[in-house]
C-alpha cells in the first residue's frame, strides 16, 4: 500500500508554533474511495503563507480554523492521480486548495482549477502558488483597488522581499511611483535596491528605530502604505503619511505570534490626515479582476518585466520548520515546499 | 470707544488646556479700519468644537494652528456691524469663520455666508453652528459616504449625546439601522434612549469595561462604528465589529489631551474582518453634499423629525471653562457660547 505523510495540526499555539507541539507529522496508509466528482491529487508544491497562522487561532475568523488532528490545508499545485470527475482527468496539473501532505482527496474537486499546458510551459509550476497564484492576485488587486496609486506618489511596502511585497513594489515602479521598502536583513535590502530597483530600502532591525529609518528613506512622506507587518512599522507609517494617504491592510505578521500585541498610539492621524485604512481578502476581488490579473502578470513575467524570488524547501520533512521560519521572516522570497517532482 | 474682549491663545497645552495658562482673555479698544470687501462682525454665537484642540498642537495639521497671543477662531453666527462689502450689508446675519471674541474684522468677508430670513425664522440662530452647521454637515455626509448604512445593520456611535453623535444616531434610525450609543453620564444615556430613541445605550464609565458594555448592547456585533472617541472605545468597537465593517473616523477626543495616548492592540481585525477605517474633514464633502444637507436636515428639523440638544454657555466670560469642560465631556449636547443678544 502507498503511505501518505501529512503535516497535521496538534494544538493551538499562543506564540510561534513549535514543530512537534503544535504541528507535526502523521503517516497513514492511503485508502482512497472516491465518490462521484472527487479527485485524488499527488501534491507537487505546497504554499506556506502567513494567513495560515490565523487559521491556528481558536477564534472565529473569515476562514475556518484548522481542525486538531487533521492535516493542514492551503494552496498547492498537484497532479491528478485518480479521478471521478471528467473536468479533472488523470494526469492533469491543477492548482488550488489542497492538503499539506503527499496525497489529498478533494471532494468534488472543489476550489481546484486545471492549468492547461503547464507541463510544457516555461513558467515553473511553483509560480501558480506565488506570482501567478494567491500572492500575485493579492498584490495586483489590492494595490489597484485600495492603494489607488498615482504616478509621482510614494509608496512604502513592508515585508518588501516577501511573497506579496516584492510584487507590489515592482508594480508600483511600473506605475511611476517612488517605492520604499523595509525588510529584515541586509541581503533582502540589497535585493530590493539592486534587483527590484526600489528607490530606497532599509533593514528595520538596524540604524535606529523604524520611524527614523522611514523618515530617511521617505523624506517627503508617503502616500500609500502597503501593510504586511503591523505594530511599530504601522505606527511609523502613519506618522509620516501624507494627507489623503491609503493603508492597504494585507497582513500584520508581527502581531500573529504574540500574546502581547503592540499598541498603536497614533491612530489620530487617520482623522487628521484623512487616511483610508482598509483590509481585504483576496477572494473579494478575484471575480472582477481575475482575468486582468492573469493577462497582465502572466505577460510581465514572460517578458521579464517583473521578477519573482521563491524560497523553496525540498521535501515535506523539512517543511514544518520552514513554515515557522517564514512566520519569523527567515524566508527570502515566497515560501513554498516542493513535495514531489512532476 | 468700544472695548472688544477676546479669548486668546497663550501657550501650547500638552494635556487639557488650563484657563489662564493656555487660553485667557484680552480686552482691547476696537479700532476698525475696514479695507474694501472687509466686514466688522458683532459676534452672537461662537461654537466650541473638539477639533479646536488640534489647532492648539505645535505640529503641522490639516488646519493651521492657533497663533500665540492672537484670538482663537472658529465657527460662529454674527451680525454685520460695518461693511465695505455689498454682499454683506450692515444688519445681515451671517454664519462662518469668525473670532472667539465680541467683535471681529473679517478680511474680504471670507468664509462667511449670509443667512437670509434668519431674524424671522423659527430656527434658533445657534442652530447654524450646530445641527445646520459644521456638526450637522459632518454627521450627514460622513454617515452616508463612509458609513454606507443599510437598513437592518447595527451602528455604534460614541460620544453619542455630543454635537455630531446625536445627529448620526437619529439619521441612522431614520435609515432603519439598529442604533447603539455610548456616553459619559446616566443623564445622557437616558436622553439617548428616551428622547432620541436609540435601541441601546450605555454609560462607558460604569458596569464593567467598555467592551463588556458594548457586547451587552450589541450582541450581534456592529457593522458601522461612528468614531468620536478613540482609544479603548475604538479597541472595543473593532473587537465586536462584523465582517466588512466601516469605521467613520470623525474624531478621537480621548486622545487629544494626553501625552500618553492609548495603544490600540487589535488592529489585525482590520485585515481579518475586511474593515474600512476612514478619516475625513467635513469640507471634503461640503461641495457635493451641501445642498442636500440643507434641504434634508432643514426639513427634518422644522418637522421635528429630529431634535437637537445644545449646551449654551451665556457670555464670553464663562466660555474658556466651557471649552475645557467640552473636551472633558462635561457638556450635554452641542457646546456653544452665546456672546450677545441679537
């Protein structure tokens, strides 16, 4: 019999999850009984995303929490191994919602889509959980809809070398904005400046407070803050924001793994500077903007108008540690696990 | 010679302003030399508004700060006493930007408008700095534009017995919302429930934390938070807000008079619940919505579809203390000073 190794949810963490305590492995015999419309996937890539930490909380949220004792789930790329669904034939390459495991049964093949031509394409399969997947769609839609970028404005992007940030920065450059980024290592800052051509970038762990760094990098203030971090970085961004500024609230990763969240003390700027601070979930925009996204970003990628850095962990065994590392900012580029070769 | 008594700005306060230290009186002989287009006003009513505290800060803001040694300025109702401006004849009643003093010279009569028929109208003159003035316009436009109220939703209004809050609550009731308010005394809570017909209201100083009070008053959560207060009240509102909630950021009076602002720790809800949190200044909306406002609110007022409570201080001598009291929430209704009889 085939064995199926999964990463399962063990316990709600209050700080950073610990491998073995909050998430761990389970191996079971693969025992497939497909019903009509179901598919069995052989998973190839699995995406490690900050929002998954939110699913580990024991509170109601916009997305259901993970179930104790069950495999974790998320975005992935997979090959259809068995199928009772004509739209998803055996051998098809699909992306969508799957399990953090070697094989997954997806009832009704729900939330999957076939990637036609994926085997022959020059675009790597992992791109479908990155630049051409949820993070790409997030960057593309939210920058446009909430950020309302205008040429000549300044945007500040936190976690700027991350899955979403690196795309937001490059898209904003294409639109004629001045782009400032923050990241947690000198390597990442070099990448932002030299590879992604940001106008300014800083390592938020060095050279004074985040506010001091931001003031140096954006002496004329900022018009858009693309928020991935929260806490002290958000406070600094509000402090230097210009009138009518926009905060695109994509995530607040600094606040997910702590029982003592940072208290932001200068929200009065939202009134005084007439700021719009808006949260979203990428699926809010997918229907209206999905087609534009695939066309625009697909062609930018093929034409090398944008580049995209991934941080690929090889094999499921190392992947729980890679997940925790991603929450701690240790990844350099979009965090993804390669579970198997095609 | 005629004497002109003014309230002047003495020093930037860091906490609550102190009368005699930060604001005080000055009396000068009235020596009027009008240039072409100027008018001399005899001030009748002067409006005491929370935003004025922002003009006492030593920082750049959306509105210029007060000048040390000069009379404070704000919204008022006045009679034209002398005029070199044909559009503002002697005897006309005007509202607009004037001084916190007995007489004011307004160069070019700028930011004034004539109130035709004001002497004969059943509407009291003070209404033009309240329900028919800036607070009314604020409530009317921001509830509509930022709040996007829908029948059946729940709105929570803080400082609900104040100049803006009492109108927001009544307008929301007219639109079919469930209306919850907070205020700082039992008298005000009684007024909200019994006179303004709020569905629920609480005294935020009693019966547990603000969050506990709010959960009892809004067990199904809230869809709109009309923000006048900031700090702990804002944190509680975010905690109970439903998905796609809106925060109309009108003011944050709890944060204006302190050097130790409250740190709001749960801004992650803005991401997770897809909240839109937006600040504004009433003049942003005045052009587009001014005509609708005058028509709608004027007729509601005449038809007694809405009521409006004012807290009138008689005479300029008591007015600096009334201003500080307003910042401390001691006013019950819109704070206004009656400087002189018509």
